[in-house]
C-alpha cells in the first residue's frame, strides 16, 4: 500500500497534538504538521513541521505546493467564543477566510479536506442534533463556523468542487503539552482539592468529547475519505453540573462544594446554546466511530496527570 500524506493545520492545539500522536503510530502515513509560529509538540521525530499562517493565502499555496498533501485535517480556528464577539474581524479571518484559501489549495492539488465544525452552529432549542438539523447560530463564533461550513459545502459553486467532509464536535476536553487552557475535569479536581466552593450550571446540556476520540474520528474520515457531514462527539448528554459531580465521584472529592447555578448567574459576552449534543448513529455506522463514555474519559485524563 502506498503511503498517504496528511497535513494537519493547528498542530500546536489540543486536537492537532492528539492527531500527530495518533497518526505517528501508522507507518503508512506521512504527517505534515503545521501551525502559526514555532512547533510546540514535545517530540520532533516521525513528521515534518512547517510554520503556516492560514490567514495568508500565499503561505497556504507555498506549503501545499511543497508538501502536496492527499488529505488536510483542518483543526486551526479561533475557538474562544467570547473573544470572537469582541474581535470579529480576526475571528472571520481565521474561521472563514482561511477556509476559502484552504479550499482553493485543495482544489488545485485534488486534496481531500476534513473540516472541523461545532455544535455552536445550533441554537440549542432542540438538541441532540443529527447531521441534517438546521443551523441557527446564537453567537458570532457560531456564525463564523456556519459560514465556513458553507464555504466547504459550496466549493463547487463557481469552480470545480473539492472532495470534503465536515466533522462537527462538542466541548472537547483533554490534556495537551504546553497548554494553558484547562478543562472542566481538571478545574473541578483542582478546585475541590483546594477546598473551594464552585458554581456549575444545570441548564446547559452537551456531549463532552475526549480529544483522543475526536482525533480517531477525524482519522476514520481521512482514511476512508468519507464525504459529507459527520457528528464526532462524546456519547453522553450531560450538564456541566453532572460532569462536575462525576469528576468529584471519580477522584473521591467533596461534592458538597459544588453548588447548582443557572446560566443567568454568569455574564458572558456571547450567547450559548442551551441544549446541544449529537446523535452519533451515522458516524458509528458509516465510519465505525466508537467514543468513550465521560467516565472513561475522566479515567484517561487521570492517568495522564498522574506521575
């Protein structure tokens, strides 16, 4: 079997790092890792790294011409939902314009594009959602990701269509090297260990996604070059309060420190959908996707933080 060359955007991010770690185990895959600035991965063997600012179309063209990828897994994005409200131009550049440049490059090199999207394209009125559900974003971040999906889906409108898949996901959590961002499991664990009282919302529902599972889902799409939209998330529909309780149970910490709150308690610039979560039947049947439960995810993170 001939080797397949897969280019990853955003390789310094949580999902990007997990993808490199996963793909490096497959001898039939050549990995091209790209991110803005320096490589922050903790290991340098087994892949090629190219600095790439995807908001610069000439840089995108140059890296594609140099590496000629068979598949691109596009993970880079501005994902801080509140920051997107205050920095709309930067958000649009990174989340929409950059996708236009990648689509053009994919067209030129006949590259299959796996584009990452989000549950925040929905208003949360009637989740969980399947792949055919109608989008209605509540935030600028949600609109930017919905617009990016349209760029991908409508790639054949004024030029030759590209081959594409969209992987939608929900509330990704995990541990990456050299990253400042925490996640609900680590935050709850640390807070309760320090004896802090925390307030956690009971009126939002999500299907939290282990980063390793999302990486596997993206690989399944890339490997099969399966076209269309796929929901790639965790399988449990939980409130953040339930996630906090399960974390406390796992680490045998004091649950009485966790207070219930509703989302009106917190003032955030961007509106969040109340109830999202995904129906996974299509990705399970077509791709063979099999995510871990949230409880299993906690155990995996516990193993990664130990020692």
